[in-house]
C-alpha cells in the first residue's frame, strides 16, 4: 500500500474509533448519572483525530503507561463480529492486536485466571487454584483475595522493582499486596459488611479517600462499581506520578451473564457498559495528553456456557459417609470433598482410602446421570491444574457444579450461565474461547492472532514494559505482537524490502540464505 493509501486507511480507522467513542461516552454518561465519581474531569469521550492517529500509529518502544483491563466473559466474537455491543473495543481490535482464540487455564475461573494474567504461570504453579478457599469445614465463602496466595513473581512486582508506580483496582488476589495505589478485591461474606467499607479499610489512602463520594450502588457488583473503578483509574492516571502499570477488573458483565445468560438483552447491555468504561479510559488518557504514549490491553477471564441443571457432588459424598453435615446444612467435617469451579470441580481427600471411596461414588453417579465425567489425576497433571486435588469432575454442557452437601444430587440451576470448565471442554467448542485485544504504544497495527494462551499474556506484556518475569513462565513471549524501540527495530527500509519479496523471506530467499 502506498503512503497516501495507508494514511487514508488510518484516517478511516480513526474516524470509526472517534465515532465509537462518542457513542460509548453517551452510554457512559447515562450510566454514571446516578451518583458522583472521583475526579473532576467531565466525561467527554471526544478524542481528536490527531490523538487517535498518534495512538493508531502507536509508536515503537516502551509505553509510559500500560492499562490492563479484564472483562468478565469477554469472548472474541464481541470484538470480531458485527453487530457488536462493544464498538470501541472492536475499533481497537481492528487497529491493533486482536486474538481470534485464547486458550484458558484449568480451571477457567476468575481467580486462577487473573493470577495467570499477571504471572504467566498455571494455577499449578502460581498457587491460586480456585476462587474460594478450602477449609476444615468445607468450601469457605472467602475468596482467594490475599496476595500471599501467590507463590511466584508478578508483573506488578517486576514493574515496581524497575522503579515504576503500580495501581490495582479490584484485581483479584491483591489484598495486602505492596502496591502503592491499591483498591483490592474484597467480597463481603459476613452480616453487615459492605464492599466499600472493606475496600476503604485495605486501600491505599488516596483511593480510600475517593470512596467517601462514591454512590451507594458501588456496594453491589454492576455498572456503578465499574464506573467508580474506571474513574479511580482516571484519577491516578491524571496524577503527577501517574502509574506505569494499571490493573483494572470490570465485572458488570459477570452478574448479567450469570443471572440472565449470554444471549439476552441484559448481557449485551452489560458488555456495552464495559465498552463505555474502555472509552472513558481512552478519553482520560487523551485529556492528559498521554494517549500517544500509552498502551491498553483488554483480556477476557473466561467464557461462560448456558446452564440449566445444577449438580451437587458433595450430596453424593455425604450420602456415602465422606462428608458430615451439621444441623443447619453446613459441612462440619469431611474425608473427601468436591470444590466447584462452575463447569468443573476438583475433589480433595484426607487420605488415599477416602479418595478411592469418593471416586467410586462419583463414577457411579456419572454413569447414572450422564451429566459429568471423572477427570483422572493424570489428566489433571497434564492440564497443570491443582496438584492438591486427587482427581476432578467436568460437567457436560448445560450442567454446573455447586458446593452444597444438602439437597438432591441434581436440581434446577438458578444461574443461567457458568464458566470454570476445563480446557478440553472449551477446545471442543470453536465459539468458546477467551478474548484479548491490545492497542497503543509499542503494539503493532492490524495483527490477528489465530491462537494464544492466557499464559502468554504476562510474558508478552513484560517484554512490552521492558521487564522480565524470568525463564520459568509457562507462556510464550509473543514478540511479534510488539513494536520494539527504534534502536533495536529493523532498518527503516526493512518493511519495503520485505514487501518486494515473499513475506516469509528475509534477505533474498533460499539462495541468499545458502550464500550466507
């Protein structure tokens, strides 16, 4: 393509992006009208064509700011197919890097996935093997929120060691982390607890102060909480010592998917709301004159499948005498216990005898109902799942596991969608994979990634930031997605030379290679 043609194409991309941002900003203004937000900058959503072109051009080298956003339930169809409820993300995908399929870790559950996104390691290695904590009295309501659960280095630690400031906003497993701008993920589990009060107790002072003006709606997962978290990100990005790395989780889509399923109007509205928050982030960067020096990466945590029937493997284990239930229906003691991930469950045992008994009970239940299969220890090891589990269970499509030990082994599911399936189940469904989009400084333009893994995200972003997670990461460094600094980039005429040859030939083809 000629220089004029390429410039015209980028102008068209910029125009689409600006129009998309305008639509998303309008949606964001409606969503946020119910309460105050931190920060004083109005939601404009108007990015100048020059600013957008600068970001589309991207520039080579290390970004001054990287914002990593996770969107619950994000799948590639939401930014690759039309029509889409996420026009802003679709525009970024068209202009930057877009994955056609991202293989999830096992299990594909929020806490294990988010730990992988910042470590490049599997749940087997990073230590966060499930969403909820296992205790002597069964599966606890507490989440794996504390940073001490992580057993390997994280992206935020490496950035901090290199002198960069880090902000984390509702990112799982950051409670107690040495992050200077922190609003940790917390989940109220006791009477009288609220999300905002728990965050204020554990957040860094600057972010805790912002909660004083937050609307009461932030105490419920949804659009208001996402809007507050996004505005908190905007506030820190506008500060004199703006963070080098921002970790932000958006969850309004999770509640909508679980409550209403993946194909209804509530889910589309929730994804449109998440798209509006991405638009707001771009607008904040533009308002701070930082857009052309910044990069943004958006990752899905896991796909969610429609479900209709709930399974209680612990009820079967209780009937077999391996789980003891107290008078109010809770677990008082157990010799073997299943911990649900949604579409999968891992089974733990006090000893080998209990494990053998549990497997016999659950294999008989699987044969009887045909609703799930038993996953062997060998398969669990191959999928790098929790090494403390004796074996696993995987639900058939339409079924979801619960933790309860009281009630029928099968019942109508209250949820309409569930994640947490093992990689094999998702691999059998071409339409079910997590998503990933990257855009901005140091990111190449117009790159489609046919297949990648969630393990690849952290090591690739580490290269983008100029830091290292070491050689023991489980993922690959996808350097082909990035534009290195000019000092290490190809010569200015390198692309022209490649255009004149077959694209897989560098320097004259086979004959030249033999001559060298």
